[in-house]
């Protein structure tokens, strides 16, 4: 299989007054096309920090993130936005949906950002159609005009997965997508992710839950600032 993304020696520290908190101390990691990787680790071990660095939502202090042969630290502003918006899709634990927008409008947002104001009128129709297809597929066909606050947690998370997939990202990054849901609803979300992976979607999933992690192809653990293969496998 071909490698999509590699990190080498990624470090990240936070200065808190006189103290320096070393969160990532040289993380080496790789994801291959078609992979379904679960990342586990204690609370505070740096899982979200690492995922944000992979999604270019945060910068490492040192080390490299190389995506399809390109070091993302060397991308200019425009290319970096394109990377954030097209190459990776991000699913957050607390959804981050916009309450003023309905389900379809939330889902098309990444396409709107990509096409820009001038390009949007021509893109709008096909983008809405793709959004509606994704939403129907995730069982939200009857919720298209709902606002996020009118949805259950599991429904919100399905909208946020649809939004993350809108621009057909090469890599889907999901930070505890089931962390805020009951186990049945969490299981439904996992079924959605498994279905996507079977169709070829590459996924990196952060989870606290060992049972969920075991459903991935591969489990990695962040511990003491480094990535290690997990013993559970
Ligand atoms: N902006 C920040 N300033 C200072 N410290 C931070 C900052 N962001 C994160 N940290 C610290 O870095 C550590 C790692 O945080 P992170 O959110 O990556 O952990 P996590 O593994 O995702 O934990 P959880 O499982 O609880 O979500 C934590 O101890 C946290 O307090
Ligand atoms: Mg976290």
C-alpha cells in the first residue's frame, strides 16, 4: 500500500508560567492509503494535539508532517488552506456545527470555502446535491432542514461526518467522534466509519474506548510523548 502521510520527530510543548509541558516528544507515525487506524492514549497524552498538527490546525515546534510527498510546513497560505479544506477532513468530538445554518448548509460549508464567493453560484447546486446524498446515506434524509440544536447527538455527529467528507478528503481525522454519545449511538457512528473505510476511505480515529479501537485495522498508542504500537492487537 502507498503511504499517504508520515510524521517524523514531531514535538510540541506548552509553556505554562515557569514550567514547560512537553506533550509530544518526537512522534514518528505513518498512515497508508486505505488504513483504518485507531489512536489511543491516556487523557492528556496529546492525542488531540497530534491530530490538530496533522490537520494543520496547529504547528509542531519541531519535526515534519509530510502529506503525499509534500512537507506541509512549506506550503504557502493558499495551499495550506487547500490542504486543511480538501486533503483532510476533520470530525470533532463536540461537532462544531453552526446553529444558524440547517443540516444541508452546514454540510456544504467546505465546498463553499473551496469555491469562494465568485465560484459558489455555479458550484452550489451540485454541492447541495452531494451533501443531500451523504446525509441520506447517513440516515438524515428526514432532517435536512433541521438546525443542529434540533438534532440528537448522534445525528449531529453524522452531519459533521458528512461535512468532513464533502470535499472527498484523502484522510479523515476523527477526534473522539463517539466520546460524547451513548454506546448504541456510538456504535452507529462506528458502523458509518467502517462502511466508509470498506469503500476505501482512509481513517485515523482517536478514541478512549478499547472496544471501539479494536474494530480498527491497527491500534497505536501515544504514551510519554511518543507513538508506540499497541499491545492490545
Ligand atoms: N493551548 C494549550 N496550552 C497549554 N497546555 C495545553 C494546551 N493545549 C493542550 N495542552 C495540554 O497538553 C496536554 C495534551 O492535551 P490533548 O488535548 O492533546 O490531550 P488528549 O490526549 O487529547 O486528552 P483527552 O483524551 O482528554 O482528549 C494536556 O495536558 C493539556 O493540558
Ligand atoms: Mg483530546
